[in-house]
C-alpha cells in the first residue's frame, strides 16, 4: 500500500520536509521558506500535517534498525520536562553508555506508574541478551519502586543492579540538552497526541544522527536519507 496515496506532493518531498523538521530544530514557517527557495510552494500548516502523519510512521518503520542496544554493561534513565498546552509533562528517556537512544515515553505525570510503564515498554521490546547488568537513575524513588514491581512480576531479571548515583547520569543529561534544542523550535505543543507524534520523529532522527543504524547504510554517503526512502518504498 502506498503511504503517500492521495497526496498532492511526491513522497520524496514529504519525507524531505519531515526529516528536516525533526532533525534541525526549525519552525514550520522557516521550513516553508526553505522549501520555497527550492521551488516547492507548500503552506506551513500542510507541513504540520505531514509531520503528524509521517513522523510516527517513520519511527515505526525504522524501529528495527535503530532500537538495537548492544551495550550490555549499563543503561542510563531519566526524565526531562516538555511543555504541552502550557503545562509541564515528562519525557522519560533511556540511553546506553555511549549515549545511544534505547527508548522514550511521554507521560502527563511523574510517578511510579509512569516509570513502571516506561520500563515495562523497554523490557517488552528488547531481547533478554540485550538487558544490561546495571541501570543508572537519579535519586527519584519512582524507578526503584517500578523495578521492584517488574522483578516481582518476572518481567525483568532479578539480578539487575539499580544504581542511584546522580553524576553517573551525566551522559543522559547531556543528551537531554541536545534533544531540547530541537524541541524548543516548536514553541510548545497543543496536545499530548501532537507532542508524542512530533517527538517520535525527533527521537528517531537523533538516533540516526548518532549512527545507530549506520551498519545498514552500506557505505552510502547519504545513508540515512537512502534508508528512510527505502523503508517507505521510494
């Protein structure tokens, strides 16, 4: 099935706009001007609809390529603040020792239930041999409660070590900053649905930029572009 069926613009142009928006931290109006300079006249509201439709689809189709943790020593988990409709929400994130993204989860609340949902999502998607020996978090008690519950339910190894040492989480704190520089250009989100859809695109482009799918580029200089076009059948 053609994912671009019924669209006025070609699929390459749509993916071009979605990739740029999710990768470089620009506004919809700025992207409209950039495309106009290249002879592509499209309204910023149309670009917004493209991002909402294709950013989650891009994350879904590329998930197998980039979400493949190989660092078996330790993971780092933390949450950062994202403003949605004037209120702070919480983006839970996990990276490995090299800063490679493992997974993410947007929640309206910061509590043990959200931490449990986030950790459960990760353990449901990774293979047993990919689970590390150590999980590093900050001093928040929510992660400890969530891990204890998952161990009781048999959803994660009982011998996994939970370390709550703040300075050991500098690797994910640094990654938060780079991600939020891109998100800042959005000037806030209007709903949790639109926020999560956009963040999915931003996170997958960050993962590709870190080289997490580079083994599938086959030496191509514009590897990530070719990979995205390939998974969409272009």
